[in-house]
C-alpha cells in the first residue's frame, strides 16, 4: 500500500453534478462562462440539485420556497448573540448551522423528499445566519428576511438594513453563480465523507463549512484582502511580493490543485473588479491585484484562482473581509447539498486505507518501568 499525498489525481467517486475537463468547468454540462453571464444563482442552484435548468413555474416555486424558509429559529439567533463578538465568522457559522439541526424535526428523516426540502431550507437559511452574525458582531439587531426577492438582494438587505443598489445585487449574484460548485473540492469531499456514514444533511454541511474555513481552500479570499491591506498602495506591491517570494511564502489566491493553466472563474471576477473600480472612480485595488498577478505569473508561472479577484470585488461592494468566506459558504451550500443528495442516492461508506509508517513490534512495558 502506497499513499498518494493529498489524494492528488485520485478519482474517488463518480458524479454528474460538475466537471473539470481540460481546464473547462461545467455544471450539469453547462459551461461556467455561459452560466456566469446568463444565469441567476437561483437557476444555478436548481440546476445543481435537480439536473436541469428550471422552467418559469419551477423557478417561481423555488423562489417561493426559498422565501418561505429564510427565517431561522429565534433560539438560534439568541444563541448567536451569546457568541464572542471576536469569534471567527466561519467558526460562528459552523456552530449556527449545526444548531439549525436541533430545531428541525425532520433533521434525521432520510427520505429523498425530506432531504430535498432540507437542501432548499439550508440554502435559504445560511444567508440569514451570515447577515445576522455580521450585524450581531457590530452590536446591531439582525434584520428579518424579506419575501419575494433573490438570495443576493435579500442577503445585502439583511446585512445593511436597507435596500441594496442593483449593481451590488447583480455583482453578488454573479459571484454566487461562480462559487456554487466545483467537483470534488475539499469541503464537498468532507460533506460526502460525513453523509456516507448515513449521517444527516446538517452534519454534512457543518463538516463542509469546517473544511472551507481553511486558508488553503475558501479562507484564501480573506487572506488575499489582508495582503492587499498590508501592501496598501500600488507602489508597494513589487517590494512586498518580491520579499514574500524570497522568503518562499505562499501568495494567497494563486495556484490550484486541478487547474494548472488558470482558473476559468477568475477572469469573470477580474472583470467585475475592474468595472466596480471604474464605477467608483478608484481602481487602486484592481490595479494592485493586476500588478500582483503580473509578478506571480511572471516569476512562478502561477495563475490566480477564484479567490484572488473576489477579494477586491467584495471590498468594493462594501462588504467586510470577515464575510468573504461565509459568502463563499452561502454559494457553495447549493453544491454541497447537491453532492449530499447524490451521495445518498448511491451510497457506500467512504473508508480509505492509510500506509502505516509507525513503529513495529513494540512490547508493553508497565508504567513504573518506562
Ligand atoms: N504561492 C507560491 N507558491 C505556490 C503557491 C502560491 N499560492 N501555490 C503553489 N505554490 C508552489 C508550492 O510552493 C510548490 O512549490 P515547490 O514544488 O517548489 O515546493 C508548488 O507550487 C506546488 O504547490 P502545492 O502546494 O504542492 O500544490 P497543491 O496542489 O498541493 O495545492 C493550493 C494547491 C492549496 C491551492 C496551493 O496552490 C495554495 O496553497 N495556494 C494558495 C492558497 C489558495 O489560494 N487557496 C485557494 C484555492 S481555490 C479554492 O479552494 C477555492
């Protein structure tokens, strides 16, 4: 038995949800480039869950269900108010999502129908939790969700407590489409491993949030923004990056396990970053990001991934850094739950082997003789 570190190149399951072939990402056979400019997040989530784009009545039903489920139990809001204000937002979200299960009597109902309802419910409630966490951290009261609006619009409304502008809603909606699913990424794999024991969907999503939090995965978008803040100006980019590379430190937002010639999602976020900067008459963050890309691609041959330009996009939308990875979680909930439903459909427990590298033939020695 020989281990493959990081399971690189290992094909661990079959899936009909999303694929990456020759650097092209598709959801259910639709190219991400097509969906990014044409589809809404609700259409995308429907596509991931049910395998086809929705008709108008199907989309209306989904939007109605998402609205109906968006409120979260008051006990969960009360618990969130007791979390330390300084807690990591992803850690807080992980706890809050785990709590949701306690107030859902159908949490352990393993029928397909019940799990589909819970997938939609989680998709509706996670944006409410993230907006509430953000407001509670600032000492503000959470804002209740509104009916009849998209997830992107509702999220910004609950976050800011006022009607968001159309440009911000459209930009966030496109970002949600781009982050919705990504084959067997680390957090999706974590969710599938969890539910493959026939544990419930809330446990699967809680595991996924824990995996997404790390800076080598979803946490990279916050690390990118931290870097941009540390650099501070366009002139400071070159010395900062050169020093980091000399110290052989990783530059967050670059590189990818699967894409070696560039992440197809990055160009859409790059364009959005430029457009938002131009609209605000301040392209500093975009210009700094482009300069970093030039240096890293030039010197290391590494290309930006989905996290790199999403940092400047969210900041220019007026969203605080601590919410970047939770927003990723809002979007990826669609993909996680689609994969969980798929795992349940044709389940086998996921239990690989380890190549043992420890000591052999040890003999027990009583404690007073050691
Ligand atoms: N900056 C500098 N060097 C890098 C970077 C980077 N961002 N990424 C990879 N490298 C280098 C490594 O140091 C290594 O060099 P070496 O062979 O000389 O030691 C080589 O490229 C291969 O890198 P690995 O880390 O082994 O590649 P792996 O496939 O295991 O990791 C990963 C992929 C985790 C994405 C990695 O590129 C990374 O850490 N990037 C920064 C974090 C990041 O942006 N994560 C988000 C990924 S996208 C997502 O999850 C949403």
